[in-house]
């Protein structure tokens, strides 16, 4: 977190400064796209919106593995007020519904 900076809230639990650097925020404000590096050092090109979607879905996967929260609670905790929209996006990213993903764990 950056002290004394405006804090853009994405959900009650995820804020923009938790997932991007000040340089990335500058790129966002200028409307520029950027390169996001995967842990394997392979270059992956994402728009900011795609990056945020993947970040939220991966955070939801962590919550499914480590808690007994309902899918609705998890969807709200990662910034989706509508659990049906969350399920649709989750399935598009992961290839399985949140329920099937959780059952497979």
C-alpha cells in the first residue's frame, strides 16, 4: 500500500494499490496498455481489464481452497455483486464453473 495516496476501492477487500505498482497506475491513467510478466518470465499481454479479471478469479480460487465460504460470498469478496455474472466469468477463465472447480479440489 502507498501511504497518503488516494485509494481506489475495487471491492471491500481488493484495492488497486494491492495489485499494481505506481508505474502501472500511471500507465492506466494515461490509457496505455502494458506488459504483465508471468512468474515463468514468459511475456503475457493483458489489458488492465483482463488483468483485473484474472486477478479476481485467481483470488477466488484461493478462497475456494482455503475456506468454507459460499460461492456467493466469494464472488462478493472479489468484487462481483452478482454471483451469476461471477460464475460466467469464472467459467470463461478457468473452463469450469466455480462449483465444479471447488468439487474437484
